């Protein structure tokens, strides 16, 4: 049985009252396996940060449940147990308004059992973090690096990174991704990171969750997702109009374009059996999958509205 | 009062008022220079000297810290910053409490009365009359404490995502700032009292010197047409009222009233800051407007209302001018009120994560 670092069931978070009520998270069910590098993808205002805030005990769910290592992060003393096991980089990277050295020293004293000075030094060196620059003079990228160094050197069981690449230059970004893979996934540790920068996530994540408008559109191992999503361009007389495997079908004058989300080989076999001609068949990149899922969800919502 | 004593009083009070901030400024400059020099000399790498677990040096420290885990100790140690604010408040309150000892204020009251009475009355009047001013500092201290409580600020979010329970964060933060406020009031009161002794000696022991001229004034009023006894007591020129009020005033209750009132103000702001109403700028505006309205009502009450309804002022243990003190038992009213407000604030703070 898979153990989950983070698990949510029908999680709902609303803000405001009456007509002004906004659903930031709307019935979210998420499963982050322990030991995975899980990328939570979504557009702006998809509900990623709100979900992370609930996992960190910074926001309370309106309904539904969220567990971190089987513990409820919204209720003390379980919340304290959760926070002992979690390193966190917030979306705005504003942590304690201290110089990087002071932030690291302070954070080190909060986690004496797990903190690694060697790892801290490694992150500082690899990310070229200026240790003694006052907080007010730090660039956004340096604030990001500072928050990342503090969280990574904690060596926590779970590392939660909310948009961890904000402000990083390509070299620092590359170093960060390598650091995460090389040093943060040892001993079954879990990384949960949110982003809308798909290319970066695709490089390191082994599990993906795609969120839109507070709901999860797709979740699973990245390899499975890549293997399942396929684009077919087809001509023929009796083509299927819909089905469980078909995410979308677009007809134009010459051909029909299918986006398949499950078992592309069976679908291709079925097409051939029905006398169709497959003009083109391609696997899809994560970016294409993401765009297609978001567009389909949007058009379905418009139709239902 | 002879000119030399007057000059001494002016010099000492002025020196005590001006010197601390100058010395503090010099200390800050030296500290910053040392820091800059240390940074230049330091290796650019991360090599912290202190052990990761906060060490406890003294026996009393060990006794105090033994029931706390490492993150809690770190948070407790971070409260040392509150000490600096406490020292600043002590100095401000001390300046305020001692202002009545300045010779120009002492001379302003009842020239017919002896020096001891004038000094004592001036001292009491300036302490009691500063209730509104003290309130501003209580509000400031509360803002300092409340700023770190919620997850809205960077510091607050950092604390809230470390392994510390919400109630621990609330009570340690509130406890340390409120203690600093109370201790600064007590220290300032003690220091101003010592200054009074240094400058004028135990003046309260010589108040009977004022009995004779006051008795003569009252007897005169009774025997001759003209101003009544009440007129004489109310007249600041005669000093008869000052004499009576100075004799009736209880200095422990005067200071206790300041402490209980300021603690109530402090807890009120904490409650407002933790109420689950809005967030960000909206919340700050709500708290600021509420505090402003409350403060204006309070000032109106102490200026007008306490004269109109002295019984209400007594029940609330508001002692805002020299005269008969409220009974000690009424001190429980603001104390219980503060405790209730803190209890509510703690409840809201524990649930106030958005």
C-alpha cells in the first residue's frame, strides 16, 4: 500500500461571504506519494498556493480533509509534528526579513536534529548566495535562493516549494534542479513543488498533478501520463465522436484531430479496424497536455454554465 | 526654593532626559561599525560558531528552559528584542513621570504653600495627568506584539511555519511584550521616585507644613464674607485644594491604576488585531480606526466624564488626578477585563489562519 506524504479528500477552501464568495480550492483530492518529486501544475489562481498554505497549517479548509504524513496540519499539536518534518519556501519568498546568513543561523537552531551545515554550504556555493547582504538589498532571485537554502538544509522529510524558481537566472535554476534531485530525494524524502513553469517541473518530477479552478484535472506518475496522452490526426468515414479515452476531438475540412488520454494503442487499433487512416500520431509534451486539459476544462465549464 | 536647588533640578532632569538617547545612539553607531568590521574579517562561507541547539549557560536559565524544547527555546530567546523596547519605554515613562519635578512646574502651583507640598502635588499631578499619553505607548507596544501574531507578515509567517504551537506563539509574544510594558512602568515609577528623593528629599513627610496656611484660609473663609470653603479648595492660587488632594492621594494606587489601565488598552488592541475580520490593509485600517475611536472616547471620559461620573471612574480603577483613591478591590475590574480580552484574543488567534 502506498504511503502518502500529502493526501487531500474533497478539500474545499472558500474566501469571502455571499456573492463575493470565491472558491480557491473546490473539492480537491490529491495524493502525493512518499519519496516522490511531485509537481503541482496550474495556471495563476488555480489554487496551488492555497492548497500549500493548508498543508502548512496557514489556512483552514472550509470542508474536506488534508493530511500530511497522516497528521492534520490545521490542528495543534499535530500541526507542530507536521512542521517538524516540513521545509517550506513560500510563494513571495519573504521569510523573517533577515540577511541570508542570519536566516540560515536562525532556521538551523529551529531544526537541530536534522539540519546539515554541509548541505547549507553546498547550496550557498552552488546557488552563489550572498550571505551578508541585508534583506532589503537582496534581489528577488537572492531572496528565493536564501529561502531555498534555509529549507533545503533542514533535510526535512518533506520539502514544500511554492513557485521555487521565481527570480532565478537559468544557471541558478539549473543548479537548483540538480540540487533537488541529488541531495533532497535521498532517504525517501519527498519534494512537493508548485509551478506554472512546466519545463522545469518536467525535468525533475516523477509525479504530476494538474490543477485548474481549484480542481485536480489530472494526477499520476509522469511517465504514465506521457505514455497515455497521444495526438492522432485521422481521416475516415466512421470516426468515433466521443469516449472515455478521448479528451477532445476537433474536426476540420480534411481530418479529425483526437487528443487521447488513455491507452493510445487500443485507440489506434480501433481506428484501423473501423477503416480509418491515421495521418499522424504523436506523443504529447507536458506543456501540450497541460494546455489541452485546461482548454477542455474551460470549454466544458462554459458549456455547463 | 533657592536658585541653586532649582538649577540642580533643571540640570539633573534635563541630563536624565537627553543623555540616554544620545548614549544609545553612540552605542548603535559603535555596534554597527564593529559588525561591519567583523563581516569584513569573516570568512564568506557559512560556518556558524554556536551549536545548533540553543545552550543554557546559567543554573537559573537551565531551570527556566528545561521544560521547553529546542524550537521553543529559540523563540523565547528571540524575545530578547522586546527587552530593547522595554528599555526605551522605561526611559519615556521615566521622563514623563519625572517631568513634575522640573522647577518651573513646581513653581506653577500655589505659591503660598511650602515647597514640599508644591513638589509633591506637582509630582502627583504629572503622573496622574499623563494617562492619555501612556495609552499611546500601550497601543504602540500592542502593535509591536500583534504584528508578529498573524500569518500576514513575513516574520509572522516564518514563526507560524516553525514547529511551535499557536498558543505558545501567542502567549509568549503577548506575555513578553506585556511584561516589558508593565516592568517599564514599574521601573520608571521607581526611578522617578528615587529622583524625587535625590532632588527634594522625602517631601511627603513634610506636608503638615501646609496645614497651617490652609487651615487659616479655610477659617478665614468661614468667618468672613467672600469666597466659600469650596471656592478656596478649588482655587489653584490658594493651594488649599492641592494640599487636600496631595494628602488624599495614594501613590501605590496611582501607579497601580496606570498599570491596570495600560494593560487593558494593550489587551484591547490585541483583541482587535486578532478578530477574524478581513486581512491585510483592511484589517490594519479596522484596528487603527477602532483604536482611534476608543482612545478619543477615553480622553473625553477622563477630561469630562470622570468629573461627571466619578463613581464609574472609581469602579474602572481610573485614577487620573490627585485626590481620594479608588479602593484596591476595583483594580480587579480592569485586570479581569484584560484577562477576558486576552482569553478571547487567544481563541481568535488560534483560529485565525485564514
